[in-house]
C-alpha cells in the first residue's frame, strides 16, 4: 500500500516507526543519501526538497491516483488521518499534538542536527557554532523534560505522533554528548517509548552500508555539492 523512500536516520525512523505502529503494509525504497540518490529526478518528483523520507500511498482514502507526501510532520499527520490513530479527534487534543509535532520539526530536529553537524561531522571545529547549537539543544531538552513532567506520560498526553516525531532525535543523545540523567522525565519517557516492539521494528529497518565516509560523501550529504548534482551553477 505504501512505498517508503528511506534512509536510516532520525527523520527516516519517524516514518518507519509510524508505519510499524499502524501495521500498514509498506515497501522500503532505500535512498543512498551518501551517494546523492536524493537528487535523482525520480525522487525529486515526490520529494521537492530532495530530503528523505517520502511516501507514496497507492491506496489513498479518496480512492484516487497514488498520492505522495514529503516532510516528516506532514507525513505523520497524513498517516494519522488516514488511519484515525495517534492524533486525537477533539479540537484541543488535536491542536496540542500538532503543536508538539511542529515544535520538533522547527526546533528539536534542526537544532540537534546542527549541533551534530558542527560537533561531530564538520571538518573544521568552530567553537562558537558548537557552543551555540549545544546550548540551544540543551534548552530544548529542558523544554521537553518540563512538558513530560507536566503530562506524566507522553509528550501530548497519550502516545501520539508527537512522540513518534520527537523520539528518533533523542536517540542521538549519547553521540552528541548529552546524558538523560540531566533530564529525568525525558529519561523515563525515552525508556518507555524505546521498549515498544513497534518502535524497535521501525528502528531495525535498514542500516547504512559500512563504507568509508569519504570527502565526496561528506560534500553530498552536507549540501556543498547540491548545485553540481542538480546540474546548476
């Protein structure tokens, strides 16, 4: 029913976890982002931003032609609405859940991504950039911790697409030098979400081939060669 264009990254895991949670049949279409396959015209047709993941639904609810979606927040909302799961139907519950999905999309993911880039991957270690993004990442972990303390359960109350959006990015905490001991409510939530069988199944979908992460791969993944790959000057 669903084609999942995927690489095993925090953003990719969001959708593999969601599909496992929903029990929808899906086919994984691997996208080798180290080799620049995200810039292929076929992928661009379904993901105009040249980023994984993206989906094609071959059985959309309106009964029409296959429908594609890109951007993880939009995909999560689309799948939740398609199935009637993990997104409350009432006005307040729905809005709160979507607010936290948008918080992850606008804050937690991008800031952790930037901290990871400058602290772990950048060839030149720039102290200002590392400190700036580490401070913001720490602040956002604090925001999440306070929200989880308030709900006493999951991000928006009941388990929802807000948790599915946030959890994969917190998977990077050790690599990025954070300890969840500093965020006890996140630590409790993290253990509960990771223990879900569907989450474990979603995380197990695909692994990067163990190949050298060379300078060419670095340029492709981090955008320096995007213009060349797209055939532009």
